């Protein structure tokens, strides 16, 4: 029986390929994600093994703060301790190391590297063998006016030794003479980052704090193991400095782990979308099997009539699924290799130079891809296979393939139960019972809609097709064809529906967030201009810049706004940092108690929510610990109503005085004096900011737009990843149409015989396709808006209260669905017009 | 000869080549008169269906020519052929005559609707009354019996008042009683409504409804008969077989 099934499946190569397409695309994305993240982590593993090759021990501060959402900020290491390290027997050499924010300004005045690109670092170039940099050209920097940069930046900025280069850092903007060009390990620049390198003293005072570095890199003389060396170094350190010593292997491992976490997050994100694509592929496979088993009704009935058991008929379908699953998954893995190269190329286009030594293709990943792909295919084929087995032998005498919907009542009840559970979960989630209930709700509501699909397919298709039907008889036939097999139409529509619903929900969510950001920033920002630094990286605007701007003759008032990470009340938290002396009228907290302008250096203003939850009162003190270990007691001097922008804690920038905590402003708000023209204002402000590579100068309107549009970047990424699901959905429509055309070739032949022109045949197929895709789009949009509402309702406590309908994107989605319907019909329609009349109507 | 609704001149249709060459039609010349009911008979493989398909413009000849009225079919493009079929020709097939998604009336009106024409409603009403299915017009084909389906097919063929109607074993799938009904309607369409029908059949009883029978054998015309009755036809077929 198995070999017979095998033979029957292989005899239909065309159908095998069609069905495989869905699984190839789904598993392709999955394996592409696998290969990409494996390659990425292997690359970084090798890189850090390489970079720390000559580092036997590593000294750093024990003071650190865990940053919310992962990561840590660590205090500086005093350079004075380096002497005691060098004095340890067994230490051959040791040097300070810094990795801080610094931005190289190109010859045309624009900074190297994009705002949203890889980080821009400043560091130390030293003669020590333990150092990370190798001078390739020129010499090491020496003194406060010399620097070295990485080769990749030098090439990008067209710099040669002897040039004067401007660099921005925490302490301000300075010019240096380029005396050398260096390589990081063996490569020109790790991960596309830019590096400005100085001697240790210059680096400390320019990039960090005078007298501090991030860590010491130590090389042993070979007489001790790394562990012995680390122990010896640690013993020599002054305990009051709160330093610790790691072995070279440990720090390499730790760095790899940190990168691994980032790669892991990225791969989880990609995996979620590849699973969505696979799930959508499921529907396509299910649908293809449903249709083909319906079309093979007579064949299966004949098998039953000549003595095949139900089980045997079911087996033939399962065997076919097995072949398709295995073949499709293997091809999918091959496609995945291409896709992962595509992902790498995409990153390279954004300037991330990943030094890959070939793709990492691991056996277990191949196995996982094939197993997952095969299981998904088998799972999708189970129900069609069972249905095939239930065919009565008498059906061999019947003429056309019609799929019956199973028990409508059963479907109705199950759908209703799941819908009720879904809605209940949504309500509970919105009421704040538990956030994971939202996920349960979303899954249940989607499931209910899919279950109801075959029940609503006919009326919805008839309704959507009504305008077509009114136009002509061909339109009427297109409408009837879309409605004739409700289960098939519903199955074809499901992938489109899910894709559209997800896109709409994200759009609705994003539109709401956008309008919320708009109103929040519009409310709190009263200035004429804003100078802002990208908020997604580290670093920002030197805090001295706001005072410099305020001192400009054209400027009435200017104030800086920054965000810092401190440990407050025992936990790492983001705090908003303001300058109360200049903030009034530009950065206005909605104060409930206290006066924002009287916020002292040792004071803190908290949100009234936090104050209520924690039972805090004015005059209470909160312990704040800075990265360098400095502890201050801050007095609660006021409360404010949070608006999603300022977070829950606001402190005075003076609070950072005397610590090595790095502090930048993210935004400087500016009000111009009366009568200053826009041209003059832009010239004056631009001269101190943009033209020195510091931040972006924007008018009030531009700034608000830019802030609100930040969400578009995330949205764009999500759209991009969902695009593959949409492609699979389109493939699903194409397959269904092809199979339908094949099934109706006699009907088409008859129509041609009685006088239907080829273009009328084409119109019928296109019409059916458009009705189907519009069905998916319309129901998907309705579902997506509903889910978007639910999402916003649930997250309303976090400060997003207003729902705004993404009218523009909804219209775009509907138009796109129409176009997709037309495109999906191109090939099937061509097949339909080529139906041979004689063959189609011959009675044999 | 009276005016012809359709003609074939030296019509040949050859499948394959060399040893496997099959001459389905071998130089057939024939005219189908207007206002007459002509039957084409012959054993399996005699070329009767091929002749009909070629004259109707569904299939093309290897050599020779066919015409509907004054229109030579060889020179027509696919589009012109389609229009000709829609406006000048009616079809009745053995089975699968109707579109399952359309109701009876929509099926009858189909050739007219495809051409975007209103049609002659008085004529169509006459046709519908003749087939006697006025109360079934809203029904889908799956809700009609086999005989009713073929009567709808006859009505559809008549609806556009074509120059000629071709019927390919129209009663092949029907029992003799319902088959007789359908043939009766076809007969009346010719006698009472002045239509032209060409019918392919191997059933002597069905052929006896016609005005004239043309016998084909091995792709050639083997003879013909006017004013047939079943006994005469069977007798002739016996001779033909020898």
C-alpha cells in the first residue's frame, strides 16, 4: 500500500510542487533565522576570543547598576591602581581600556555613522601588548591633541594621517590631529562601529572622567596560569577602590554572553515571525489537501469500490503529506541558506560589517527544520486525509467535486464557545487580571473567526461580489464561483485574513501610540526649536551645550532634558534629568504637589501613582545609588501626573555632581527672542549643534513629527517580516485558483463553446480571486481593528488611552488586497483561457 | 438545393502521421439545409462527432473548408469564432450542459448575457413555454432531473435564434421516455419555430425524429435517407455494417 501511495503521489508532480511551495517558504524563513543567528553568534564568539587573545586578566569596578530591560552600567576604574597591578610579579604589561561615546565628525561636518546605526566609540590606543588595537599606519597618539581612528572610519571619512579631525564626546567637542590608523584584532572595525582613540590621559578626561578608565587589560609573562595571575592581581588591589579581577577567559566569555543575549533576542523575534509564516503555511497546505482529496473523490471512491479500506485511502493522503513535508522542508532549508545571506546583506547595507567566515550550518538545525516542516505538513493533512477515507464507494458515479461543510451546528457551537472564551480573556486582560490573558484572547478570537469561516464564506462572498454581479454575467459567475465551495473559500481566505488582521492591529496600535506621543509632547513642550540626540543609542548631547545655547544672543531660554540610569529604592531605574533653573515653560511636569522649579540637587519628584502605591509622602527620602557606587539620599519634593514621557522619577542634573556617572542631555528645548527670524534662528542654533555634529535641530512641528514617527521604524520592521506571510497567503490563493480551474475545465470548456470569449473567462477567474482576497482583507481589517482596540484597552494603564483608527493604512490594505487578488489570478486565469474546448467537453 | 445553414466542403481531419495516421474525416462534402432537422449517424469512430465539432467551429480541419451561412470558418480568429458560436450557433451536449452555479433561466440566457444582449424576450418566452419549465426557472441544475436539464439546454441553444443548433447525443444519458420528450421539443423547434438542428446520434429511434439522416463510415459519407422511421433506419444500419 505504501509503495502504491508513493507511486500515486509522484505521478502528480505538479501538485506536489504546488503543495510544497507553502512549506518551502515557511521552513525557509525558519531555517534562515536559524542560520543567520548561528552565523552571527559564531562570528562574535570568534571575534571576542580573538580580541581577548592576549588578555590574561581583567580588572574592573565592582560597582554596577542593572539597567531595566537587561544590561548593566559599571563604574569606572581609577587609573592610579594601574601601578599596583604593574608591580605584581608575573604581570608583563597592563593598560587602561575605555569604551565610551565619541563621534567622529566627517570633513563635510556630518558625523560618521548614522544615528540609528552601530555605536560610535571612543577608547585608548596604547603600546601595551595587552591593548586591543594594532597600529597599521602612522603612530600611537601622544598628548591632548592627537588621535588615532579605526581603518574603516578612516576609509569612510576619507581621512589620512596628518588631518585635523573633530570629535564629540561627553565633555564636549574638540579637534585633534590624526596621527595613526588602527585595526581591531584582524578586522578594520567590529560590527561597523566607529572608534576614536587617544592616549590614556586624554581619553579619560575627554571621554570619561579624569583619572578613570573602564577597565585594565593585563598580560602575564607566561609564568602563571590565568587563574593564578588573576588571584595575584586581585590581592594587590586596594580593597577600598572596590575592584575585581577576572581571567581573560572569563571576560571573553562574559562579553560573548552579552552579545549572545542580543543575538538571542533578535533570533527569538525572527523565530516568532517565522512561526507565524509556518502557521499560515498550515492553512495553505490544509486547503490544498482538502481540495485535492475532493477532486480525487471519484478516484478514492473507485479505490473503495474495488476493495480498499478507509484506512488505506487515508494512508495514501498521509503518505503524500509525508513526501511533501520531507521534500518541502529539505528545499526550505536550502531556501533558508539564501534567506540568511539576504539578512546579512541587509545588515551590510546598513553599514554593519560582520566578518563572517562562511555560514554556520549546523546539523541539529537541519534536523529541526525538517522535523518541524514535516510535522506541520502531516498535521495539516490529517483532517483532509480522514475525510478522504470517509468517501462512500458510490461517489465514484458522481460528477463534480463538491466539498461538504461538516456539521454546521457543531461548527457553530464550537466557534461560539471559543469566541466567548476569547472575549472573556480580553475583558479580563483589559481589567488587568493578567497580561498573558491577552495572548489567550487573541488566539481564541482568531480561532473562532477561522472556525466560522466556512459558515460566513458564502454570504460574505455573495455580498462582496454583488457589485461585480450587477455589472455582467461574468461578474455574476465570478461571485457564484467564490461562494460555491464555502469551506474552500474560507480556507483560502484564512492566511490573508490572519496577515491582514495582524498588520491592521499593529497599525491601529501604532497610530494610537503616535497620536498619544503627539499630544503628550505637544502638551509638555512649549519651545520654538528642539536639538535632539538619537535616543536609541548611548551617549547624547554634552550637558554644557544647553548653557551654551542659552547664552546665544538670539535665544530667550533653553533647557536640557536627559535620561539616566541609577539604582533608586533598591532597583535599577531610568530617571528623567532636568535643569530646574531653566526648565519652567519648556519642560513642564504636571505637578500635583510641590514646585518643579524649586527641585534641589538632593531632591526627587515622583509620579503620584508611584507615591500612592508605595505610600510615599513629601519629605520622605529615597536612597539613590550611582553607577560609581556613590550613594545619596534624595528627598521627595513633589509629585506629578505621569504622561508616558517623563517616566516616574525626575531629578535635578546637579545630583550627578561629584560622581563618575556619565550624563548627557537627550533634548535641548529652545525659545527664541521675539523678532528673531526663522532663518537667523536656524543659523545661530545650527552653528553650535548640527554643524558640530551635535544632535539634530528641528522646529517644534518637525520635532513632534519626528518623535511620533519613531514608532514607524518598528512598524516597518514588523510589516517587513509579515510580508513573507502575505506572500504565502498569495501562493495559497494561486494554488486554490489553479486547482479550481483544473476542476472546472469542463465547465469552462462549455462556456467557451457557447460563446464566452477568452477575456470573459479571464475576468471570471480574476473576479473570483479579487472577491476572495477582499473577503480576507475586509474580515481581517475588522478583526485587526477589534484586536487593536483590545490591545490599547489592555495597555491603557500604561498611558495610552486614546484609540485612533489607522484610516490611511486601512485603505492601503484594502487596495493592496484588491491588487493581490488580481496578481494571484494572473497565472490561473491564463490556464483557464487555455482550456481546450474539445478536451473539456468530450464525454469520455 | 435549398439554402444551407452550414456546409462542409472536402472536409478532412487527420490525427497523427505516418503509421499511426487516423483519418477521422476523409473529404466529406455536405450541406445542412435551413429549417430542417438533420441527423448524423454512423458507428463509433465513423467521424460523426468530429464532423459536427468541425462544422460548429469547435475544432479545426486539416484540409477543406466549413461555413456557417456565408461565413467561412477557416479564416476566423479565436475571438471571431467565439462571437460566431455565441450568435450563430447553439449547442446541446450529451451531459454537463449547464453551469452548476447558475439557475435555469440564467443558463438559458447565458449566450445572450455573454454578448451583453437583452435578447428577444417574446421569443425566449415562447421557447420557455415550449419546453414547459416556466415553474422551474429559479432552480439550479442540481435541483432538476436529467430530462429537465436537457430541456433547459435545448432552450439555451434556441435562445439566441442561432442559424444552426448542433446536438451531440442529446439523449444519450436519458431513459427513452424523457429522451423522447427532449427529442419532441427539438422536433417542434424545427417544425413550429423554424429552427435548424444538426444532431449526432447512434440511436435509430432518436434519428427517426429528423427530416434527413446522413450516414458516415470511416470518415466518409456512406449514404442518406429522408423521412426516416426507426425500422428503416435499423435496416439501413444493418446494411451499412456489412
